[in-house]
């Protein structure tokens, strides 16, 4: 579990890399956004990706149905290799590995469930699970591929 200090520390790291939650504002309100993101994560994502973002066992191999299980979001996974634009799209539109033997979206689409702001908040929460090095890399990737323009 992440306590408030982890989130505060992460806020400063995110600001330092230019990937602060859009809009600036005082750190306290942005810490609140990360806490919102964590709540959304626990409510909608943890059942598959694990309460600590640890993913499912043997996530790198297809399961008996020929589907890739939910991966971890921490340093050992590859969530950090995707830009903000891509992460937003995966959460909003859903995703499946093209090599899965089934056609269904194993990663469900959340666009009917989460607002654009909630989608950004939960993606920003995932960043708290990465190493500073991964955060820096992902921030650079996102420079040319940011979150969609804010509609609210
Ligand atoms: C029903 C289970 C399930 C739920 C609930 C779920 N996911 Fe996923 N998610 C998956 C699976 C399975 C994959 C892997 C899809 C693939 O690559 O085949 C995945 C992949 C992802 C990826 C891509 C990771 C990578 O390494 O490329 C992200 C990001 C992600 N999920 C975020 C979320 C977020 C945020 C939530 C909550 C809002 C969520 N997921 C809820 C099952 C789930």
C-alpha cells in the first residue's frame, strides 16, 4: 500500500520530470488526485492487476484459454514503456494481445465507466509504481504523445 508520503514524494518526482498532473496547482490538491487514482485503481483494476499492481501469476505466457493474463504495473512489467496517449487509449478502449487465441478484449474498455479525468488519474497513479528512471523514460515518450486534450 502507498501511504501519503509515497504519493507526496511521487508528486515531486512527477513534477520534476514535467509529467505533473495537468494544471499545476498546489501539491496538496494534486496529491489528492493521486489518491483518487489509487481509489479508482483499487475499485476497478486491482481484481485483475493485483492490489499492489503485481499482476497475475505467469503473466508473460498464454493461459489455458490462449490469452495473456493481466500483467503487473510495477518495474517488472512494461506499462511504463507506453506513452500517456497509449495508456489512456488502452484503459479507455480496452486491449488484447494480437496473438491471443480468443477475440475478446481481455483488458476491458473503461470509457463507459470512467470519466476522462478519472482515466488520467488512474494512469497517473500507475506512475507511482515505477522507478524514477522508468518515470523519466515514460515522461520523455509522452512529450510527443500526451493524454488527449482535456475535455473537462
Ligand atoms: C478483467 C481483468 C482486468 C481488469 C478489471 C483490468 N485489466 Fe488491465 N489488463 C488486463 C489484461 C488481461 C491485460 C493484458 C492484455 C494483453 O496484452 O493481452 C491488461 C493490460 C493492461 C494494460 C497494458 C499493460 C502493458 O504492459 O502493456 C494497462 C495499462 C492496463 N491493463 C490498465 C488497467 C487499468 C488502469 C485498469 C482499471 C481501470 C485495468 N487495467 C483493469 C486485464 C484487466
